[in-house]
């Protein structure tokens, strides 16, 4: 189903910057597709776009109202329904990346049907998948993996793709989450695939290709996260990565959403992911470490990355602050 730009990004009453990563990702990577953002009273974060109402956004050309946030459990709060219906009445299609389906809410579906407008639940794949087979595919693949959720796997993947395209390399970003899908225009929300088919879905996401073609596959979750390790493992096996980039965020005192669960070390994450990757690609190797250093100064970021690079004998950069060229050199 085609998603029609431009977008009005709905941030609701979000208070956590990480909870609007879908909106923030689109605003950062495809600002040309965004008219503005709508924030409710109590919203304490911003995607950096102009605040506006639904009618103003429509008058400025918006075609789609995007629920640009993710809450615990991925539910659609009843307080947001009137805004979704108002957007429909203004003639806007609706896109959601939440686990709750727009089509399961009777009032929303009724108005959408009356207006002949689309309700697009991008977190719910429509295609059928087979189980993984582990058969080696042609082409080359890089997978970003993380010490935790929301550490920068998508941003690292997009930075790598952008830099490789600038070098004239044959490369594609393969989206595995709702934000990545909105940016790329296609992909598979891997966390909504039935467990037995995650590896197979990952195989279909990155099919056979030319020998010099690279797929940069967006990682999900973390093998060390008690809630999401299963998704991470299925994606890892189905991706059959030739190379891995370890992603890490400075300053985490606990795993995302689990205050009593300590984050793993970079060393443990590297070993855990590399061992798991070798099930479907015995030649898999780690070629770099990407660190989200947004919590420290530029000088401290450089010192941290240099220290990690020396410790692991791997290039280490913050993809948003530094060039990823050293990682690409290792890739090639």
C-alpha cells in the first residue's frame, strides 16, 4: 500500500524523546516529506518541525497524518482517536506504526470508509512469509546490532547507506521497523512477524543480488534484552550478515524499559552477536562500532571513540558526529 506524502506528524502528548523516534527519524532523513508536527498539551518533546493544526497542514498540502510516536505496548490511546477522526474528516490518510491496528477501531474505520481514505498499519505486514532455510544468498549484507534498543541502529544504517551511495557503491537500506519503512517507503516490520517466520521474512527482505551489491539491514532490539532478544535473533539468522556493526549508546544505566536490567558490555555484545551470526554465515565478522555520544561533548565523544577503537582494534565513530568512512574501508 502506497504512503502518500507530504506528512503531518502527530506527536500526541509524548514526554520521552525516544518515544517519538518514528517522527524524529522521518524529520531527520526526509524533511522534504514533512509539512509540520502536531503536539497536544503536555507534549514535552519536538521533532524540530513547525507546530500546526490539522486544517493548516491540509491547506499546506499534507496528505497523510502520521502517528509519529511509540508508547509502551504500542497502543492507541482513546484520547487520540478524536484527532485521528478530525484528520480523516480533513481528507488525510492515516499511518500508524503502533501494535494496535487502526482498522480495529470501529469509529476510525467507519469514517475512513465513508471518506474513502487509507488506514495504513505499517507495523503489520500483509505479505505471507515462509520459514527460513539458511541457504546462502548472493550479494553482500551488513547488519547493525546493538547493546540495547534505541541505540542508533537505524541511523547508523542510514549513515552507512548515504556514505556508500556517495562513493558510487551499489547499496540499499533494508528497513525492518516502522520508522525505517516510512523513510524507505518499503520494508518489513520484523517485530510483528510470527516467531517461526522471522528468519524467513528476513531472508525475503534481502534476496539474491549482484556480487558487488550491499544490503544495509536495519537491526532491531538486542540479543541482551529480555523482551526483544527473540526478534533480534531471528533477524540475525535470516539476514545471514557478512559483516556486523555494533551500536551502543553512552550513559545507559539500564536496558530500555527495564530499570532493573543492566546493559551488556560492548565486548559481550560483540561476542554474543558474532557467535549467533555464524549459524547461517560462518564467515561473518565485526567491522566497526557505532556509538551514540549525544550525552557528551564533542571532545569527550572523540576521546570515547578513540578509546573504544584502541580496545577492540575496530573503527569506532558516532555516525551523526563523525564520518563513517573508516567503517566503510573495513567493509570493502
